[in-house]
């Protein structure tokens, strides 16, 4: 794959992002910032980001179309050509663009990639889609993966788990999530910051079920948020903000935030309860722990940062028990697809059992670190029951001193154990919460 450093136009940059996700298995959050550095600031960066998200959002449909338009699949080493064609198909299918310009620019792009053999192929594929679009679109709508723009395994899993809600959930996953803020309780009340936003011509409304959440009418760059650089506000979905509210730390307590990166929930706990004795923010990766440190620094907060595996506490635990533990465990992230559309491509059905074992190991390992009478809040951003209530039921069966605590409130859906929010419920992300007490 040959990338010209002069390729900073949005179509070129988006193709580069998609090629890295498809060809290298990189996440969008890893690939996009690197590519944006080569784009002109402002409109070109914004358009590259928007196009990258939308192409990945509709990728199952776009790949279905490309497979019908090709006589044979492209080779793995030609992921850059596949990416260029997928970006072009997105433009032709979803954007109001001059069709001939999209075709001509894509042909030019594959030549610049050092793939002159793909010029004629690209021209033929895209012109065929333009000619046969009504037929191809109708055939795509008759195929489940193409119609819902999700992999078949996930469609089947959601249909089984949520027979009344699976189609609405898939539809919610294909819409852009709102930009939700968390006002720093140490600096402002929600109403005070709402007035600051209004003065900056940034209309917002309270995020449901949160004490300090606000939903912006339109997303903006964080540097345009009043006081962002000085820690007055953070970006965090309303469903994620419920963690600190449910755990409800008290003065003088010792709290563990396991799997803490990027640090939003750690920060919220510290903002909510300034009189904590200690907050230990744990993460397995040094690079991710640096993100926690950066986020806390911006907010003028501090925590005891520790690198280590939550499932191996002997590596990092000092022997002092915790009053409350936040277990935001690794999961399939199927509840936040609208914010991370690359999950549709990168996550596989076979990942779920391995994640379940990891979650169970973390529960088993951290439970002995909790004081008698202490609390554990188990959290995922998954909407698959096997990672959520089924996981908790298995833990309760093998741990009789764990008592299930009722989570009251008007948010989410009550389950046999815990509560589940589905993506799009009151414009929230998909999250699962379960509160346990050690008797």
C-alpha cells in the first residue's frame, strides 16, 4: 500500500482510514487521529471524520454491494483498493454528489495508490452501480446483513435477546449519537453551565436521569466548549454517567475503579465526592493509563494510578480492602456501536465466550478485595445477556455472600439481575448495571 503524503483530501484520507480498519484490523479510534494529522485543519478534518464514521456505519451494506459488483473478491493485500471503492459506493448511495466526479476521482485515486490495474476495474464497478442502482438497492434490502447494516451473528443475537426491540436497536445503532457533556460538579451546577453554553450560542438540554449531564443540540469541537481546557466540563454519555450516581461514594471511603481508562468514570467519582480517602484507578495498559492521567490533570483531579491486570490483584494490590469497587469490565461494546461503528467489523461471534471468561475472572479476583458490607458495581457497555445478567447469575451461584441490590429508577429495563439500557433509549448508549453487596 503506497500513500502519498500530499493526499489530504477527505476522500483520500477516508480511504486511508478504512483501509487500516479492513486491512490491519485497527480500531477507528486508533487509525483516525493519525490520519487527521495529514489533513488541513477545519473543514477537511471534519469531513474526513464524518465520512470515516459513515462508511463504517454502513459497511455491511457497502460490502454486500461491492461483492455483487465484482466478478471475484479483491486480494487481502489490495485492501486500499477495496477501501477506495467502498468510500465511492458510500458517496453514490448516501450522499448527493456528482456521480461522474466520484467515479473519476476514485479512478485517479487508485492510480495514485500505485495500482494502475485497478483503474479500469474501479471505473466499471462504479458505473455499473450507477446504472443498476434501483435493482441492486432492492436486492440489498432483501438481505438481512445489507438491510440492517449489521453482521448476521449480531442480528441473530439481538433478535433472540430482545424479540420486541431488536429492529429498533439495530436502527438506533445506525444513527449518529448526540454529543453529551458532564458538568464538573466541583465547578458549576448544571444550570450554571447551561447558561454559559447559551451565552456561547450552544443550545443544550439536560441529559435524562443524570445530575450533571447535558445534551448539545449540535456537536462541536471540544475547544469550543466554555471552560473545557480548564476542566469545567467533559464529554461523556448520559448512560456512562449513571455509574458514579449508582455507586454513590461517601466521604472517607477507599474506591477502586478497575479497568479505568480513559478515566471518565474515575473523574466523575472524584467530582461527585471530593472527600474520598483514596481512589485507585487501575488499568492493564500503560498507554491507556496515561490517558487517565491526562484527563484527570485537565480536571485538576488526582488519583492513585496503578498499572496491572484486574484479574491478577496480587500484582498491584496493597492488601487494604475497598469500600466500593467499580468493575467496568472488558466487553463486546455492542451497546456503543453508534459511537464506534467499527465494532460491526472488528467484533466476532467467537469473541463473546472469551470475553465472558475474562469478566468472570475479574469478578472472582476482585470480590475478595471488598470489605464486608462493601459494594461492587458491575458495568458493561454490552447489550448481550451472556455478558450481563447471565454473568451475574453465574457469579451469585458460586458466591453466596454476594447479595443482589435493587436498582430503582426510571431508566433502562429491569432484568432478573440488574438493569439494561438499550442503545437509543432516551438517547442514551447501551449500558448494563448491576449492584452487589458483600454480606
